[in-house]
């Protein structure tokens, strides 16, 4: 076999293998703002997740949909996923842990838009646990203590 043909064959085999281990996805929702924005395009790798990783998994409520969330915790049943924007995220607070079997893809980089391309930043630091949503009730400061 000629060297050029062998190189082409090896490239084809590598591409086929990579296709089963690497993929791309576009962010659609707001659940990961400010880390990820709608329209961001991500490179994902089929790999077991670690706590703190952003992953792409099948939605446990509708396996035709995919979710991009951060791994908050791992246990024997699967991963507890949270959005970085709790007020706009449906996550483990709604559907519990997600089994990972072969469904998990770890986000390794953002490739679009060019101005935001590169490594994904760690989770934003939050001093107070924000569960999102509106408070059940609020009292104006002028009424407190009267």
C-alpha cells in the first residue's frame, strides 16, 4: 500500500473512532448563564464526569432532549446536576439524580463564538445558596419591626 493511501486510511479510521468519542453541541437555554450563553458551541468528549464538570446528558424526563448542566455531586445512582443559573434551570431539584451509564459527555471546550472560545471556566462562586425563583412573601423594610 502506498504511504498516501495508508495515511488516508488511518485518518478515516481515526475520524470514525473520534466520532464515537467526540461531538459538538450548541447551547440553547439560559440555565448555565453566565458560564455558557445561548449560541455557544461546545466540544464534548464521551468520558465519565467529575464533580464540577459540565456535562451533556439525556434529559431523564424526555430522552429525545439533551441537557447541559454542571455536576454538583456523584453517587452510586448517578450524577446530581445543577444549572449555574438556578432561577432559569430545571435540574436535580426537579428530577433527582441522572444515571450516567453511556449517556454522559463531558464538555471540554467552547469553540464558538471566537471571542469566548477556549476552556470553560469553573462554576461561578456563590456565597449564598440561591435556589432561584421568587420569595414566597416579602415584607417592605418599613413594615419590619412595627
